[in-house]
C-alpha cells in the first residue's frame, strides 16, 4: 500500500467515511456478533485508540497484541485463543470489503474449519482451495480464492505451538483428513491490497 500505510495500519484506511475495520465491526454487530477480539501488530496502538472498548459500536472489543512484527494469521489466532474460547469462532481479515451476511456462519459447521471462498480476482487467478459439495478438497475442482472469512474450532490448533506460523499449511493438513467444509460466496468482496483497489471502493 506504499505511502498509505507508512503512518497507519491498513485496517484504518478510510472508505466511505469510515475505516475498513469500522465497516466490518458494524456489519458484525448487525449480524449478531457483539464480542470481538482484534489482533493488533503494526501500529496497533492506533487501532486501539480508534476503536477503544467498542462501546460506540454496541460491541465489546478485547485486543491480542502480536508485537510490531506480527505472528501471521495462524500464530495470531493461536495467541488469541485464551480470549476466543474452546468452541467455534469466526475470523475475518480486517483489510477486506464485503457484504457477506456473517449471521449465516453462527451455526455453520461442526468441522474444525469452514472457509468462505470467492471467485478468483485478477491478482489471484490460480485460486487457493478447491470446493466440492460443501467440502474443501485438495484436487479435483477449479480452486477458488479464500476470502479471509472463516470459522474455526480451537481444536484446529491443538498440535501447534506459540510463535509465527501461517494458517494455510495447517488448513491443508486438515483438508486431507476431510475436516474442512466450505462455501462459495458470489456477493461483494474485495481484498484491499493496493491503493487502486481502495480507490475503486470510493
């Protein structure tokens, strides 16, 4: 994102008068999610200062601080597990724009993970995961792009240890044991990875 994130974390970039993360919090609240944990790393104090306790949105927010360098998605979730509990929880990347109806995920799965996939954008034409009859599979279908929206159970991380690690390799292990379900979402979704994609939302 270049200069846009030189002095602020990406989730605080503004779209339509609010930051990306504020739009997501409002959508989560409207869909019945009122207890929110936010992982912070790069310039995380700015996120804490902007969102505070979440009271202004009608939610409660707790923070899990990964440090300045961050722990990647897998390591960040693992560190936050004491705040997330031992059942299923929803994870949403804070740098996406979407109208996904999060309420659909409240009781979506009994699997270790459930992933929301979207059609492949121009910056990820090869996709990430394949989908067949509601199951995420390794081969046999055209891969779609992982949206950054997923439901996970704490047991998914049972054999992991604290520190930096990516989520995708862990998911691929569980795909091989048929422990990951999924769905394809055809509504609005955009990964805000470049200034151009941000401007397209204005």
